[in-house]
C-alpha cells in the first residue's frame, strides 16, 4: 500500500489573502491614489498656465461630436 501525503499549503494565510483580494482595494489605498491623481492634475494645470495654455476639460473642448 502506498501512502500519499497531502500537498503543502499555507492554509490560513492563503484564505486570508483570497478574502482580501475578493474585497478589492482598501479605502486608504484608494484615498492615496486619488490624492496622487489630484496632485498630478494640479501640477499639470500649473505648468500649463505658466506656459500660457489651459488643459481641455470637456468633450466639446476636445472636439468630440455626439
């Protein structure tokens, strides 16, 4: 009779990681991302203003036709 041992697993750690992945990004992660984007947009607007330009913000300003 041959005996097979079960495949090694991380058990609880794997379950916790899967649960975390199912929940998606945490609130503090999304907040940090939004702060970064706002800072980049403000920096881009400031640079454009110094160069005498303005970023296009609406579809009409971008030339899109509906």
